[in-house]
C-alpha cells in the first residue's frame, strides 16, 4: 500500500493555474479524483481518469473515498481543506478506523476564503469571528453579533445573504454592514456591500461567495459570559434564575469541545449557556414536559445554539444509549429513584457533576450523596430590590443548595 495514498488538495477560484508544484504533482499522480462539480470542471476535458462527484449525505462520500484505500486518490477541495472543509472530515474518519492520518493522508492548502476576505477588507485574522453556514442553521450567527464584531461566514448559496438580512433586520440589527465577496481570487471576483436595513433582497448574487458582517459599536447583543437576563428565555417559571445560573455555569466550568447532559432541563437555560460559551461545545437537554420541550427548542434557536440536542423523556430511562458526558447538571428529578446512579455511571472519569436543590427532600438527598461521593456544598441566597409602595425593599428568591463533585479519574 502507498503510504500516503490520499491527498487533499485545496484549489482556488483561479483553478489549476494557482496550484503550487507539489499540489500539481499529487493531482497528476492520482488514479481517482474526487471533487465537487465545479472542481472537476477545472480539469482538462482530455483527462480520462476516474472522477467522482461528492454525494449527499456527505458521510457516504467519505466512506467511498476510504473504500479506495491503497489506490492513489486525490480530493479537490475549496481553499484550505482543514478550514470548515473536507480535510477535517477525512482526518476524523481515518482516526475512527484506527488509522494514523499523518502516515496515509497529505493535505495541501490554498488560501482560504477567510484569508482572502481579510486581505480584501483590511481585517486581521485574529480579530474576526468565523462561521460556516453551509448545511447549517443561520441562527449560528446570533452569538457572534456584538458591538464592533467583524464576522466572516461561508455562505450556503446565493439565497443566504437575503436570509441573513431578514434575520438581522427582525432582531433590530439594521445598522450592520454586509459585504458580499464573490469568486475570491478568480477572474470574476466582485465585492459589494450595504447596510442590512437597505439590503436589496432581489439582488443577483453568485452561488460562490463569502459574507462579511461588520457590527457598529452601538449595536446590542447578549454576552457569551454566563448569566443571561431571565427575559432572554421563553419560560413558564421553571427557569434557573440569572444569578444561580451564572454560579452553576462557573461551577460546571465548560471546556471547549466537552459534552454536557442537562437532566431535567426545564426551559433549557443551563445547556444553552453551556453551548454559547464556545462554538465547539456540545449539550443534550433531557426534559419530559411538552411545553418546556417547545420552549427549549425556541430558546436554542433564538440564542444561536440550534445544535442543542433535545431528548423528550424522563431520566433515568431517557439516558440510555446517550454518549458519555464530560459534565452533568441535574436541575430536576434528582429524587427520582436511580437518576443519580445512572448519571454517575455514565459520567466520564474526571467528569463534573452539579446538582441544584430547592426542596427539603432534594437537600436531604444531596447531603446523603455528598457524604458518600464527596465534593462540596454551597447554599446560594439571592435578594432582589423590588418596589414596596413608593420605596424599595428586598425580595428573597428561594435559596438553592448546590452540590459539586467530580468523578475520580481511576474509575
């Protein structure tokens, strides 16, 4: 078997002429070429080698490529294959098969759409927010909107700019400047821009383009720090209040890429704020109440984390076959038999578990569990100033007992 049988070659809108020598060499040596229709059309008409077009779903094409392991395969990809591209998908697929990608796969990048856009706009890469909207929900743009933000988005197709304009206009973000960068690096390159509030939704736009959004300093937007206002969520009163939520998230201490189980999720505030803390984070919200399930979905979309996985059901039965979590928050249902045991058994070694309780019965159980499993107990009491006639008085929220423990790494 050829050691590096799989090459992934980034190609720009300028086509084959823009490839560096090693990329040309890998493409010329290939027996099989994979790519999009646009990429394959860049090849000479006289090229008789086997050419395969990407199929949907994407995973089937990944599997098809790997089925040719041992033959010389070249995959053509747009720009940098490891920047929201096929390169990362192939890399992970090889890892999943127990194959070391560095010994069998080589990636040759071209300038990414983000790099080209930064150079056209005079933006530095380290100051921008990036997102791919190809096959993804447009609501992913919401957490990136804040005063002074500069955002670059890979667009799905020519309809995406009008859809973004409508979404942002509805959220009162009409002052955002949107720039469309078509065919970057190619002969048909074109750049035009306007404010969202003046955007012509009927304007003809090429399918191949990148979107840039520049937010004014006075725009409103929610912070990604934990503790969103309570009114940021649709809820029926079953909501972890802002101050308690901020303490709970700081105790859970999200780390990029980690998975949270939000057990007894209520209206989803904990799992939603977990996801907002970093775009690579993952979360599963488990809830049985029908209206709250609808509220969780609406809150996740409105707050820019549409990838929240929502499970309808009650723990512990609803937890069966879920991927092992790095952290668990039990906001409801701790007194249901076997809920804690199911969570503890599923938690990864070294994982964190936080449980909040407001009833005497839950507090009693928390104390018993703390005696057995260790960890620390905190009692959180919040008072808010509210009107009492013509004056202000302090109104106490229900105090919350919080238990935090971590699972030993040697279990």
